[in-house]
């Protein structure tokens, strides 16, 4: 039985799962914009 009083912030399985999912989503979006524009992320934000 799952304990429903576990915190939903900090270093726990819930937070780490969502952190991983959002990191993967950001990586895919970054690759997609690089493919579409033909410029790397640093070039897109004006650092190169």
C-alpha cells in the first residue's frame, strides 16, 4: 500500500521521475530546433 503522506518535493522518486522526463523532453526539443534552424543552441541564444 502506498503512503499518500509522502512529500511531492525534494529528493524522492516522484520528483526524480518528473525531473528525468522533463530533461529528456528538453533534450529532444533542443535537438529538434537545432535540426530545423541549422544552428546550435549557443548560436541560437547569441553566445557564438
